[in-house]
C-alpha cells in the first residue's frame, strides 16, 4: 500500500491511497472461494460449482465488496501510520477502481486540532456569594400561600380572581360538539384557563344567572375538531367564591404535607431546600464563568464536521422542547442561532478532554455514586430506577462522563483566579417577589 497526505486548508487533509492490483485480485479470489462453498446454482451441488462459474456469476459483486473492505482497512492503516486523528469519517473520491487493476482513491477528511491550554493562572472567574435570608424564606412561604388559596362563597356578582362554578352547553352550527357540555365546571376568572370570550362573559354574572356568549376557538387549539371554529355557549352560574390566602400556622404546615413540627419545622424545611437550590445555582454560575473564560482564552480551529453535528443536535433539542418529534424529512430550524453555541460546545469538549488526558484523570466512583443518587432522587421508586441505570451501559456512561467533568471543573477552579461577587438568592435562582 502506498499513500500520501496533502494539507488542503485548515484542518482538512487529502490522503491518496494506492492498493496494488495483486492484493485486490487476492481479496476478490478469497471472497469468491468462500462463496463457492455455499453457493446454490442450478445444475450443481453445493460446494461442487466450478470456480469459473462462481466467478462469472459473482465476480462483479465480489469485486465491489472487496474494494469496500480494502478501502476501510487501507484507510485505517494509513491514518495510523501518519499518526492522524480524524474528526469524522472521510469523503471518498474514486481514482482507479476497475476490476483487474490497482485500487486508487482519495480520502478527504478533517483532523482534530492541536489543543494547548494557555496559563490557567491568568484566567479570572467570578463566583457569586449569597445566603438564604429570613426574608427569602418569608417570600417562599408567601408564594406557597398564593398557590393554595381558600375559597369562600360570596353573595355578589363575579369578579376577576373569583372561582366561578358553572353549567354550560356549547354548539357549533347548532350541534353540541364533543366535550361541549358539562355541569359543575370550576374556573378562576382571569387565569386564562377558558376561552377569553367566556372568561369576559362570566365577569359580572350572579348566581343563578344565565348568558349566551359567542366565542371562537384558536386555530392552534388542542382539539382539532373545533380549532378555528365559531361556537355559541349557554352558561349558567351556580356558585361564586372569593379567594383569600390561608393563615400561616401549624394547620398550613400540615396542609402542605409536614405532619410534625408545625410552622417552624416548615420554615426549617423550606430553608434547607432553598440552601440546596442556592448552592447548585452558585456552582452553575461559577461553572459558566469558568467555561466562558476558558473558551475565550483558548481559541481553536474547529472541525466543521463536529460543529455541524452539534448544530443539528441543538436544532433537534429545540424541536423536542416545542413538542415536535423530528422526522427524517422534516425541515430543521434556521442554523444561524445555533452556530456559536455549537462552536462553544465543541471547543469546550476538546479543552476539557485535554485537561482530563494531561492530568490523567480517571472516574471517581464516589462522584459517580453521588451523580447516580441525584439522578434517581425525584423518582417515585428510586431503587428500581437505580437498577435500570446500573443495567444500562449507555446510561452509566453518561453518569460517569458527568462525574468526570465535575472532577475536572473542580480541578480547574483550583488553578484559576476566583473573585467573589455578592449576590442574592433571587438573582441566582430567578425567583421574583411573590
């Protein structure tokens, strides 16, 4: 086998490979010889077919398959001899592939870039510093109160935020449509849970009052049978209740699931949960600051094939978040918004990988166990989910990869300049005033 490599620009390489004709002929003959033992051809017993007949019947197919195998093996051998690290599969350009002659082709591919980290001590990383205050706990309690209003019947017309109970019948073209009739439906006015025309029509109604309202279903309504159609609703209000916030007392603590310790125990439980959330937010923000600094300080020439893979992965993730299950013939979202995030992902993957190799890091089993415990913590049956993880090599590889990345991030944070920046629980977690 002969080969030569040409740099065609950036990370792209063009490797020409020649396999002598006698090697090609030998590969074809071996394949035909194997087939001759099992080939079934009319007029001959299996294993007794003359080689000339086998060659006549299967020679072309044997040549095609032999060439494919030779290209795979010769390419792998040439890459190994040149000590190259391809970033992806090659694009094959045939040069000479005719039966009876030598095999010559070009393999065009990108190689992985050389990664050399700059001095880590020169990187500056911001670490937010915050604590959970009594005010933060009070805000969380207030948010919990607002999620559990107490409704009391009132003798007045319905107003926004009231809970109204109604009987209704909806018709399209004079016919009651599927799901268009019901009794005792409870709705919160202004919450946006019913058609806007119905919500507006209920405001000002009193118990026992009836009203007919025209409403149009949105074009994207979940029930396709009525989407975009005009309907007429007859409504009768049977109850009106005003909401109020429950008192913060031991009864409230029991209502939210804490059976012992009362309100003070609830405060302690809330603080504990908030402190855990805050610690995770601080770690996440610090990690983002570190990775941003690492990315900006170590520009890399990136293989297009790896960037393209990440762009597509981000596009597919966005479609799934929107509830769209991607199909092979489906158009993907525009590429541009995902280009830079994809480049950052690829670059950071290479940089982190270089740290792992240079420091000879191996997977810390304790970190793996911590990651696994966190992954199953929210499951109704954590032990069963743990067994499923342990039985799936792919799932455990993801857990181990995340644990190894955690270990690498911690090591990097020990090498860079870390500046503390005061912050608050609300800023770091995204909570707003209730």
